[in-house]
């Protein structure tokens, strides 16, 4: 019989609805810019966490896993088996705009206005299409988000999280999976390729977010068939 893990060891386990929610939201905001805190351009943590984590914690908690140590969440994989069911980020942002005046909140207003401006200009000038901004393909209906705090990286936890998710998709019928990551995040691209994901098409402009020097960022779609291991 193997010994139970100590409280100072990282453990991967299924997401616990309610108990882990605050921890997931904290990690989401603290890793929102290529694994680093995003508060320098999106200070409002509540709206950011809602947009990028609330569907998974509240709408499909059975498809989520967390990395825990000493009762604290240090990372997660948030999954969705059918992307058509997922709540649209734009609709979530819209609720924050109306109910909380997000477009006027210091430290966040600029990225909201820039997102709207970028979308209008990029679509009008045909730099991107609406389909580019909302990826959908029946070959890869599932998708995932994964993030780890810096202290939990370099120990194989990310690879274990992805393997747990792909195994779950295999049990459900070899469901194809996709993800979107920033093309400028070379370490993320290398990691996902190492666990079997492949790039699909060229990177496309993403509205609103910027590099620290003010440059535009791009999204790269990557795909994986659950039976390809």
C-alpha cells in the first residue's frame, strides 16, 4: 500500500465544487498573462476570472481538475466536452459592463475599450473574421484551459493534468480536443506539442490584450484527438 501524500506535496484531484472555486479564480488572474499576473493591464480580477473560469467551475465542474498542496489550489485544468455549450466570453463581459460599469473601472477600462476598438477595426479591415475569434469545429468539440502557479511548474504536473483530461475524453468516445494559446508564449506552444497537440492554421490577432511594450498579441489554435497518445 502506497503512503498517503504529505501536506507539503502537490496532489492532482478532481475539482471540488464550491470549495475550490475561489482558489481557481485566484490562479486564473495570477497566471492570466502567459503564466504571469495580468493585473498590470486587467486589474479587475472578478471579471477576468468570470470570463475565463466561471463556465467550468459553475457549468461543468465534473470536467475540471486541480493541483492542491496544503489545502490550497496551485493550478488547474478546466475542461469542456462540448464547446457549443460553453458560455460565451463576450456575454459574460457584457454582464460586467452593464452591472458593474467595467468600462469605467480604473486599471481595466483601457483593455475593454481597446478590445471593442480592435474587434471593429480588425474585422472591418479583414485582418480577422468572426470565425477566427470564436473557433468552432465538430472534429474537436472539446477544449481546455490549464494554468499553474510558478511554484508548481517543472514537476510534470501540467503533463499529468493533460493526460487525465485526455483519458476522460477517451472514455467518452475519443472526443477531439482543441485549445487556444498565445502564439507569443513559446513555452506554452512547446509544452502542448510535447503532449501531442498540433498547431492548426496560422496565428490570428486577438483583440484588446497587449504585450508589455504595447505590441499586438496573436492566438494559436492547437488540436488533439484523444486516441492519439
